[in-house]
C-alpha cells in the first residue's frame, strides 16, 4: 500500500477542478496499489453539467494508468461520513472529502493537504 499516492489523488482532482458558481460533486472510488479509496471533491463550478461530468470522469484515466481501477459519479454534494476534508488546496476553490482511510493514510493525506496550502477539517 502506498499512502502517499492515495494522498496525492485528491490534490490532482483539485488541479483539475474549475473555479466556482453552481455546486457540483465528483465522487471517485476504487483501488490503487492494493488499497481501496473513496474521495469526493465539491466545487462551485460555472460550467455546464456535461462539462463537469467529463472533468470528473477524466480523473479515472490517471488512476488506471497507475494500475488502479476506479469509478466516477457526479452528484449535487458529497456523501456524509467523511473522515476529514481538505479545503482550498493550491489556492483552488474546492473541498475534498476522504472516506475509508487507515489512520496512517489519513495522517499522510492531512499532511499533503496542508503542504499544498489547504486547510484540514476533521469531522
């Protein structure tokens, strides 16, 4: 298992997330390096729904190219029950929620969030 790789996934989502106006969420779940993950990013995106869905699904290609498997779902909001969230990493207007992480993975994720200039929020 590679906790650092899992921690960097949502930061990649943040880079791909557009700046903001109508709320949308992109739930990505799957497996990478033998570890299951479930992450969801919310943005206030001034984009048509079809563009946001294409952007959300584009994240799957990078996971597959690293040997993982994943699915993407667009919805109005991320599900409840997150273990923590990263707000506005890299100066982007995005909130990424993390689910089903081990204590070690969550600690690495928090560190990655803060290193990228995001604010970590515990549930």
